[in-house]
């Protein structure tokens, strides 16, 4: 893609990777030309050698005023022997040099415009460390404590005087060729100044942004020349808000301009790499959004955007910039929300972003919501579930840009989401309106062409982000709360692109990724619920839902808790998919029966009938019956109370031993120094009376611990010394209320987890 060369004498050059992009752009817009001041103008940076100073705004200094001697007596009084010095605390304002105690020499402020010359004192036998300010009628001497402070005062005064001059000149422009020269001189002055301060680069940018805001009738060529002139300042600085709006306008009106590629690219790259909070400057986010849309207008379209995203990630497998992904996601979410902003504002009767910026936040000043009219019954609208009662005919909302077909679910779940009883007057929380909830309204919105292109562009960017392995965990976490307008989730094109992202999450073997498919908190729907049969986004008869269930069941989750959740909320979809022969759902139904998840006898019989209706289900149900008979025999009272397996025994050895008879009385089991792994937990949870378990120096890990914590409620003593368990598995032990002795020596336990366990399991020692 493009790189932005920095350093002494750096220029805007095209690297080899950028040639196809620029070639495609020039093909699509051969008439694009840059006038005076092309994009390849050299950047003049100050030399890295020499002293650097912080810009002074105020300070203590000795002041002496020497007026021009006109008589013999005045010459005597101004001699160095009779010269009088006054201490003052001076402040360098934007227009003058003033004293905190306006008396004596500094009774009146000294305007920068009245200073004719500014230099270090060079008289013969002059006092040390002095700065000389010449004005009509005399000289002001400022004496500092040392040479460094003197130079700091000198450079600060020089900067204030010059910036004051440029501000006056550029506030009243006459000839734009002269203005352009002044802007370049101002930029060069900022780049070569020995002062190191944020305001040194920001002050010229604010002056130029004010100039552009007050002269909106400039030609496109003048706009581009000014942008090119200030480009060196943007190398290490974010553009101020007013300048961002000007850049946004340029991206919208001239998306194929070379300025967008050569000047804006390094600016946007810096924003994405270094911005910490778009909330403090939302115009930076808007500018980034408009820049990406401008890239999408090129001939190659999304291929150019893809190259840009890849340039932000970098060529290695690990992105070196941790802020890039959150910033890109924030830009995408804001752009997607903007497609539906008008409708959401009219629906919620809330102020738009523009009104908020203008200070209009009073709801009583807003226009009433637009009236609804009935939708002709011939237009089909999907319903969330046949069992849910529906209100009278759906309704439609017309606005200047958006056609909305709306169907409301008239049930008490809306009241529960609002936190009040059914029929209450409480207003829904704005965030709850934007996020998907169990009682989400089903909306079908026809977007205008431009909004549809914006939605498609940023949905594709989310797809690109999900393809990077190192970005996927953070991306899954950012998208876990489903931070999209609910109207977008009813948009077929958007949900199709989003489905690819969710599939990437489901296929990822890392727990921190696929765990984000579940809801962020109880009472909220997650991607797992949305893509279940009958869910808002399901369009594949539950194939993605089944794959999500498979990966979630196969990972280190609390299996019993997950099965309980499925039985309470998704039993219907599970049975439907099992009827269609889905093996994962057949296994789920068998596990529900095996773990006694279903208490209702009729429901149990219905599940059994479902399993027996297919060949795969019948086979697994017969295997379940065989396991239940073996379990009943294993748990029959009798057998030893203590058991120790020989060293080097394996999981298969333990399973073979437990299948040999009854172990209903077994309370103490030692597997120390054996080769058992987490797989043996499937056998251990069949021992109902087990109270003491020794796993010293085994390969028993986190997956086994989670299973034990669910099923061995009577376990009192557990030895995990020298096992590979980690914090993730040890935290699961907090649910074992009977546990009173726990040995975690030589494990990967961290101090934070240890303190957490002490709080959650106070009876354990």
C-alpha cells in the first residue's frame, strides 16, 4: 500500500506496493491534476542536533527599559552604572507581553506588533543572559538566571511574535497565491522551531482551519494546495476538529483525488495507531470513516480497502499496534449506526448527533415522531416465533430517506426488558434500544442506495478483521454485546456478511474467542441465540447454530450449566435439528437425559421419541441405555472405600477397573504418579460417594477440573500438586462448597487467583 516517509528531507513517494493503487485511481479519473505545490513537496524538518526548549507561557525575570537617549542627562541615566532592574512575573499572551504586577517598566502591556526586533543582547560589556526587545523609542532588556532560560525566553517570544503576525495576515486574505506562500512559511517555521511543545504544531493547524472555515468558497485547486502545504504538520499530529470537517468534505466531493491517497493516508494511519478515545474527538472517527469510503470509490473498490486494512495490521502475524483494532471497530460501528440514525432518532424521539453537537438536547423542543400508516397485508413480514402473540397489523414509517416496515411483538417481555411491569410507563434505555434483546422488534428497512453502500462497505471490513488470527479474540470481545442497531440485524445483506464473522468465531479453537458467542450477561441474547432456528439472523436452518453448540460443548465449559441453558431456552430448536438427523443435537439430547437435566416426564418421553425417530438417534439412545445400566451397577452399594492405582496407570486402566464391579462405597481414590489425564474425569464423576481425590504428579488439567466441579458435590479433599492446571481451571473450584482441603503446590496458580479463591472458598485451607 502506501507509506509515509518521515525524517529529515522526507518526501511523499510511492512505494512499489502503492503503484497498482495509484494506477487504478488514475485510470478512473484521468482529469485529476494538482496545481502549484504538488504532493511531492519536500518536508523540511528541523535538524535533530541542537538544544530543545519547552514553550514558555509565563515566568519570573528581571526587566529593564532603556529609552533612546536624546540629551546628555538621559545618556548618563541610561548608562549601565545607573541602570535600574525590576523583578516581574511576565505572561506571554496571544497578543502581548504582560506583567502580573503592572507597575514601573511594565505598567502597560508590550504588544507583539510594537516589537521591531528581537535578539540576544550583543552590546559591549553587556549584562549576562539578556534578551533585547527593540520598540519605537527604546529597548526592553529581559535578564534570565542562566543561558538556557535566556534562550527559552528568546525562542518563546520569537514564536509568539511570529504566530501573532501569521494570525493577523491569514485572518484577512486578499491574494491566495500570497496566502499559500504564507502558509508554507508558517509550516516551515513550526517544523524548524527548536521549541518542543504540542501547541507548536497545533497553533498553525488551528489558524489554517479557521482560514478554511471562513473561506468556504475556495476552488478545489486551492483546497488541495493548502492540504498539501500543511501535510508535514500532520505527520505527527492529529488534525483539529474544524480541519477534520474540511477533510471529510474533501473526501466526499473528491474521493479520487491524489490528495486523499498521498496526504490523508498517513494521517488516518496515525489516527488509528495512536488515538485513545474517539469520544473526545468524534470528528477524527468521522474523518476516518469518510476516508475509507473514499477508498471504496476507487476502481478497485474493496480491494483497495483490503490493502489499507492489511497495511494497518502489518506483514507479520502479530499486529504491533494495539489500538488499531479497537479504533477500526469503533469506526465501523459508528458508520453502520449512521445508516439508521434518522429512523432511530425519529423512533426514539431522541436528538441526533448533529443536534447534540449543536447543544439541542431538550426533547420538548423536538418535533413529534412521524405518524405511522398501516402496511398493506400483501407485504410479507417475518415473525420471531409462531408461539408469540402478535399485535394488530404491522406498521410502516416513511421518512425522507428511509422506508421502514415494522412489526411489534405485543408481549410482556418488553416490560421485563425495561425493568418494569407490563404496561408500565418507564422509558427504555437507549443502549437497550440499540442492542438486541429477547423481545427485539423485527424490522425490515429499505435503505437508500448510498446508505446501503456504506453498510456493505463496513460489514466487509468486519469480515476482513475476523480473518486475522491475532485480532480475532479482541474482535469477538468487542462484538459480544451485539453493538449494532437492531434494524441492521434484519438487513439480509448485512447479516450475510456478519454470518461469516460469527463462523470465524465458532471455528476458532481458542476459548476466549468462541466463548464470546454467548451473551455478555444473563437476560441478553448473544450471537448463539440470534443464529438459532427462529432467531433474528438465522437463514440456514440452524447449521451455524449446530456448529456453535458443537464447539461450545467440546471446550472447557461447565457442561451441565450449558445444557441447562439449552434445555430452558433452546430445547425446541435442538429437537428440531435432531429430527433432521443432526448428530450434534442428537448428542445434546442424550446428554440431557444422561445428566438428568430434564425433570418433566412428558418432555423426557418427547426427547426419547425424537431420538428414536432417526437411525443415528436410535443408535445413540441405545448406547445411552447401556451406559446407564453400567452406571447403575457401578454406583450400587458395595466394593472398597479406599483405592490406589499403581504407578504409570492410564485412563484406560482406570476405566477398565471401574467397569469390573460396584464402587458405590468408594470415598478415597489415589491416582498419584499415574499417567491419567483430564479424560479420566468422565469416569470419576460416576463415583457418587467420592470425598478424597489424590491427583499428585499427573497430567490432569483444566478440562477435568471443570467437570469435577460440576458433578462431585461431596468432594472434600483434592490434591493437585505438580499438575498442569492453570487459573482458568482452578477458578471453577469455587463452586465446590464441600471442599475443605486443596493442595495447589507447584501449579501455575497466580497470586490474583489465589486471593480470589480465598474469598470464594473461605472453608478451604
